[in-house]
C-alpha cells in the first residue's frame, strides 16, 4: 500500500514477524523450556550437589530470560508487531493479547522476584558459577519466604499460560490450517 507508514521492523515478512522478533521469541521459548523443568526438579530433590547445581542453573537461566525479555519488549515497543492474522474472532484476538501480555509480564517479573528473593537469603548470585551479579537486597526471613512463594506460584501460572499458548498454536496449525504459526516460525 503506497503511502502507508508502519513502525514494523524492516525485515518483517508480509503478515509475519521480523527475523529479530522470531529469534527473540524462540530464544525465550527455549530458555523457558529449559528453566521450568530445572525449577520443578530443584524443589523436589534433596539437599546436595545435584540440587545446588540445579539452583545455580535455574538462577543463571533466569538471568538470561530476563535479558532476552528486556530485549524482546524493547524491540516490540520500538518496532511494533504485524497486524493480527485475518480471520481471528474478537474473542481470539482478546485472548491472544491477554495471554501474550501475561507472558511478557511474568517473564520479566519472575526473574526479578527470583533474584530479589535469592539475593536476600543466598548471595552471591552468579551467572553459571562464574560471573557475579552484584546487586543484592536485604530482607527478613518472612519477606524472603513471601517473595519466593510468589515466584513459585507464578511459575504455575506461567506453565498454565504456556500450555494455553501452545494449545492456541496447535489449534491454528493442526485444525484451522490458517498460517498463524508460520508468522512466528523460526524458518521461513
């Protein structure tokens, strides 16, 4: 359309997300797919070296997710997103937006809450055992427990949203065959 100005990223394919947006999406998805099972496992193993290693990995992947999600949110704010796929109902549009906003909020808030809670009780926080993340917080044991309880509870909300997101994707890919998945698929 001549004369139409858009803030979409320059490498955006018609109707799809840009290469950068897709890369950030799939990087975040991969990190969540790694982080959630580690988080569930670390809380179910007894004390010892394995549990300590799982906690260290969980903290490190949480820091990575936070960085990726900051980049993703910043990119989205600057470049926007392509218009919604044609043929979506008003309910689908609202549900999709709500799930995506909730995923963004949780994937930014959870690393913060985890970091604050852990830095209050269990400093130092290191990235993969080597790079110290120096910011630390202080608080009472009750505050730490409260923050980490919220972090843990949010993880189950995240899992539910992730399942809802995947169910929507599968609906579009396997039932409706409407090309919605192709808009974010990592390879064109």
